[in-house]
C-alpha cells in the first residue's frame, strides 16, 4: 500500500495533443527547432507539459515545455 504510492508511475495524459514519439517543431532561443516527444505530464495548474528530446548523436532532453509553445508536427 505504501509502496504503491511511492512507486506510482505517472500515466500519459489522455487529452494530450501530441503522442510519445511525435516529431514536432518548437521555437527555442529565437530559432525554430525540432525534436521528439519523450514524455508528457500534467503540471500544477493542470496544463500539459512535455519533455522533448533534441539532438542526434548526443541527445539532450528539454523539460517542462508547454503544449501551447509547440508549433506543430514536423513533416518528414
């Protein structure tokens, strides 16, 4: 019972606009970048935030990126 709460895994939000693995465009530091959706969460306000993976050979993760700051899906 205690361990269920301690190791509870966050579920992917059902109303998330982008799904895990989607290739998206977003604006970062004044430039348009692209990356893959790595994970999605609900923040304190109940809004959806994403973790986005950028880079190729040496990838990095960008945390707490708001859904309204993502420009849309990138066409391959």
